[in-house]
C-alpha cells in the first residue's frame, strides 16, 4: 500500500471525524449567534412596547377634555395641561418658519450651486458635526446669543423657537439635500436645453419634485424639536406655567417641560396619572406628525423605473 | 440698412439687457443660498464664541486649576466650589454603563438586519427601531424613574430611587438605532463576493460574518460606536430625571456603588443651574458655560474622530 500505513489511515479517519464533529459544533454556534442577534434586535422594541403599555394604562383614567383645557394644579384631579399644550403647538409653525427657508436654501446651494470644492466639504462636515452637538449646548447658544447678546427676554416663545430652529437646522438641511439629490439629473438637462436659467430651472423643475421629500424630512425634524426639553430649560422657559402664551413675546412652557416637572412630584397620582397622561398627549402629537410625514412620502413617492 | 433692421437690432439690445438682468438675478439668488449654507458654519463659530466668552469670564473668577483639579462641585450652595471632576466622573460612569449595553446590542442588531433578515422582516424592523430614537428623552427619563427602577428594585432591593443603572438602560434603548443603522450601512457595503468567497472555502455562515464581514466593515462600526458614545455624553433629560443630582467622584471599580447610587453628570449639573434662578452676572451662571464648553469639546472631538475613521479607514471596493 504505497507507503500508507494502517496508523496513517487511522489518523486520517480521526481527522475526518473531528472535522465533522467540528461542523456540528460550528452549526450549533451559528444557531446561538443568530438567536443572540434576534434577541438583540427585539430587545429594544419589546422593552419600549412594554413601557408604552404601562404609560397608556396609567394615563387612561386621567385623559379627558378637562385635562386638556385646565391649567396645571397642585391637586391632581384638577391638573391640566392647557398652557403647555398651547405653547407646544405655537412652537411648531415658529420653528418651521425659521428653519425651513434657511435649511432648504442651504440644501439648494450644496446640491445645485456648490462645486466639489473644499468649501462644500467643510460646510458638509460642519453640518454633520452640528447634528451631533448635544441639544443642551444649543440651549447655551440661545441663552448666550439671543438673551445675553441681543437682549431678548429669557423664557419667551421667540427665544425658544429660534433656539429650537438652530437645533433642527442641520436635520432640515440634510433631509432637504437628500430630497433635492433624488431629482433625476436628466430633468435638469431637459430644462436647461429649453434655455432657461438656473434659478428658473430650480424653481420650476427641482423644487416641485423635491417638495414632498423636503416636507417629510422637515416634519420629522419638527417632531424632534417638539420633544426637546434641555434647550428650553437653558433659555429659561418655565417648567410649569398657568396661563397660555398670548404672543411671540410671552413667556411659555411646553409639554416636555411639564412632564419633567411632574415626573418627580411625590404624589402617586402625579407619577402614575397626570404625568403619563401628559406623555400620551405629547406622543399622540408626535405620532400625528410622523403619520403625516409617512403619508406624504407614500403619496408622492416616485415609482422607480 | 432699413428701418426694420434697426428695429430688430434695438429689440436685440433690449433682449441683451433683459438677459443681463436675469444673469444678475440668478447670481444674486445663488449668493443668498450660499449665505444660508454659510450660516451653518457661522452657527458653529457662534457656539464656540459664546461659550468661550463666558468661559473666559468664569476663569477670571475661578482659577482654571481649581476647575480641573478640585473634587467638589457646589455652584450655588455655600461654600461654593467649582471642581468639574465629580461631573466628569459621573458622565464617565454613565457613559460606560450605557455603552456596555448599547454597543453590543446595537452591533448584533446591525448583524441581524444586514446578514439574516429577509426583505420583509427588514422593512418591518427598521421603522420599528427608528421609533426608539423618536421618543423624547424626557419620556425615557420618566420611564426609568417610574417603571424601570421599581422593577430593578425587585431584583436588587438596595437600589436607590435615583441610580445610574436604570438611566443607562433606557438611554441604551434610545441610542440602539443610531449604532445599528450606521453599522448596518457599513456591513451592507461589503461586497457579496467576499462573503461568497468565504462560503466557498467551506466556512460556516456565522464565521463568515465574524471573520469577513465585521472586519471589512470595521471602520463604519467603530465610527458608529464613537458617535453613540458622543450621544450618551450629551444626553441630558434621562440622566437628570433618573440618575439623580448628587455630584460625587465615583469609584468605577466599586461596581454596586457605581451602578445603584445617584450621580450627577455634566449635563444634569447644567440643568440644575439652569433651573435655579441665576442672574446673568453670577459665577454659577458663568460656570454653566465652562461646563458646556467642556461638554462641547468632548462631543465635538468625538464626532470629528468618528467621521475621520469612517472616511479614512473605509475599505474601498471596485
């Protein structure tokens, strides 16, 4: 037998056996790994769903029309969220007014005008970094710039909305950029071929096609502004207020601030009743905004051919 | 030359002037958009200048050595002392606990979404995960204080009402989508041929993931980790509500003390000062900016490093 001994064959057999048992172990390891991945993926979602069930359960007894129309109170059964609800709702159009023109303008520059230059790169890196600056630092910017430097009165709607507008500006820019970039280049060429100038082309071709995408991104950005608390504390917004704001120069409070104030009230009725009810109202507003964004995306999404 | 021709020439001239006006309009509109884009850079400068100005004012009254070496933080209660170390220590331990949960879970989530989930599962899970990041942080803080801590108390009875662990758990849930989605993008960018080459050599699927896909996507994964850590450092409301307001130097090796007792992070300390009625000229007001500047430097440099790693060490495939 050409130099292969009985011992060699035994050895080979053993190796093959080992290899196959390794494959079995390998398969088990693979199964464990997939199992871990699935557990990890579901962990966050399931925890959140559980917590949301608790909150809605705690809130049900407290959610009624009086809760929405009463001012806050020391007595849980009389407490309401009307002034904060009005404050939060006022914030939406004001933040939109400041952040959309600037954000869309910046996005148009970056997508339509800027050449691939150092300036464009610097601006884009800067925007990505701004999106990562903690929101509390934007609160300090608002406090130091609008209040201390420009002399606006702290805790007013105008200061709050300007601060939040700066906070969401990077998100508005990036999502608008994506929407503008998704307009096919051929549409631009078709427009140029008719001899129109750039701004005309942008106004009549790019923007109409990009607007649904821009709106979707902007609504999501506004929803994230609605949930912000720390910047508003920094600019001196009250955590509780008893009258609704009357104009942009009134002091105001917002739903997240009231949740913060009520979350460590000692009475059980606040922690397990009034605070969850406020959270549910806030989450429903956010849900409505997100739903609108998704609706716009689905309704206007281009069919790719 | 007849009158008709002259008329035509005049019309041409008029056309040219209209044309010029349009060019001017076009350029100036471009300029307006450029200004909008420039504003984003100005915001960064604005943040730095505003923070620097009051930080400088702060260091006129409190020495920079006291700020970085003293071990007690008491901005309003006398005797006032401004040692930032307890706050940095609190931020560090909170970041460590949160990352220890969020980074592995986020990575495994990314592996599942990129390697194992079919298109339908993916289209359900991805938006579900996005919701986690969409819940306001104040709500997460409430969850931690009102539901998570009492739940943990059943397992570890000695846990304090305000503690690092429950705040860390909820903030980890909040940042999982950030880590998972950037890591997933990086893993999806790894070409299929690399995986197939591994499989063709008889390597099992999960070993291909560990030895081929993850190393090839490492730059994206590391950058997602750093970005996640930077998010945790800047997290404010959940730690303020659930981790307490007790500034102290935490010994990270005494695990039960570090996990189960209250701390104070830099962000929570800022909220505490922001809530107390401080006038624009007090030292406490100025200390707000000094702490804010420290926080800004930390997060901004982490974000820059994250981007640098993402682009510099990215594997390029043809």
